[in-house]
């Protein structure tokens, strides 16, 4: 039995079992031990000394043993706790290692993502640049398309304009020319001419009255007056245009003239006789006394009036259309006016009457031009 002495608060001494840690109560009779008992207990000095030493030794070893016992338990507990901590440390280190691996993987993935991001940025920049270039090309193509559309619209407008344009009206312009002292006035023929198809309610054709001293074709005056000295070069050029116009109208209609053939040759145009081979009738002159007594120029004008009469008959055949002035044997009648007839010859004729006959001839020619143009446009 191992015990430990414990000093209480009241200075009394108690004992405690070293194994079970329970207090040991002493019997109260120990407080009243008689001397004899004490003598017996302490009779042998040596044994008592030994016992005291043994007791002392035992008493000295009790705390040490208790401490050793406590230390063993503590060490065991601490060792167990240390094992747990080491196990926990190992687990944490393992987790840390896994975390580091994951961190490295994430870092690697981040690097790949950065590379992909850089590649995407470069690709985006490249696509933006390509988009900008394509946008510029689109704008240029739109401008080219707009320009092409405008050109197409202009071309179509010009084409429609050309389709509506009549070659005869565009090529041959017949005007009226006034002379008042030194003042010259030019009037366009269409403004003074009633439409060739215009008729009154009683189906009688309306005859237009034309005012003006000269008839002109393409700016060339045809005729002469005492107060207006027209050069023969201008008259010859006018006759050249007249011959070209009638020849073109006859060709357009498919009309083959009898007895004569028109030969347009500028200011030296002439008419060939079909019956008399090689005979040329000049529609040009030079003036002078010798020219006035030469009848070929008058014959040429009469022949031209005969060709115009054939054209008139062909036009009036089935159309119900008629020219405003009647023509017969080198003369033109002022139909609807004074009724007088004017010779187209120069010999034995005044310049005023000759010029008026030429003006009526141009009027008939212009009406024929208008009719052929209407037929050509409708076809």
C-alpha cells in the first residue's frame, strides 16, 4: 500500500492512496496512544532507524513514482495526440500538394487561356481590318453601282430620246425669213404650220397661211428679192438640200420616180433625164446675163416640181392626206389664198413671184416631210 501525506488547511496530516487517489482516514484512537504503546513501537532504535530510513525512502519515492505515473499517462496522451497531429499534418500536406498541383494546372490553363486570348485578339484585329477593307470596297462598289445606275438612266433617257427623234425632222429644218429694211427675222416652220393631219369638221383640209419673204432650208435662203441680194452660192446650197430631202423621202417610201432621177450633189446638185440618157439639168447657177438666158436651170426647176408632184400623188393616194398647194406644169397655185399661180421659172418672171413660188414649194415639201415622219414614227 502506497500512500502520500497531505497537509490540510488545519495543519492536520492526511494520507492519500497513490493508486486510487482516495483519502485515507485514520482512526481517532491514534490521537490517544499511551506511552507504552509508543515505547513498543519505538523499542528498537536500529530497526526504527531502518524503518525510518525505509519509510523516509518510501515517502521520498512516492511523489516521484506518482510523477512518473502521471508523466507516463501525459506522454501517452501527448504521443497519441502527436500521432493524430502528424496524421493531420500528413493529410494537410497531401492536400497542399494536391492544391499545388491544381494551382499549377490552373496556372497552365491560365497560360493557355492567355495565349488563346492573344490569338483571339489578333484574329479579331485581323477581322476588323478585313471588315474595314471590305467596307471600303463595299462603299466603292456602291458608288460604282450608283454611277452605273446614273449612266444607265442617262443612256436610257438618251435612247428613248433617240427613239422619239425623227431623222428627217432633225436633218432638214425649213424656216421662214422676214426682211424689214435692215431687220432680219427668222421663224421656225413648225410654229407656223398646222399639222398635216389637221382637218375641219366638214373634212375639208385647213390650209396654213405662211408669212415671210423667204423660205429657208437648214439656214439657206431659197430665192432673191430686190431688197435682199442673196448670193448664188447660198441659193445653190439651198437647192442641194431640197434635192437631198425629196430624194430621201422618195427612197423612204419606196417611190420610183418617172422621167427623172434626182442626184443630190451639194451645191452642184442636178436632175438626170430618164428618157434622154446623159442629159443633166443643173439645179445651180452663177448669175449674169448669160445665165439668165440659159434655160437649163428653169428646166431643172420644172423637172424638180414634176418629181414633187409625183411624190404628192403617191402620198395622197390612199391616205386621204394632201399637200396645201396645187402644182401643175411648173406652176404653184396659191390655194386658199389669192388663187393666183406662180411660175417656178426665172425667165420672164419677177424675183418676188419666183421667190414666192419657191416658198410654196418648200411648204409642200415640209408637209410631205411631216407625213413621212408620222408614218415612220408609227412604224
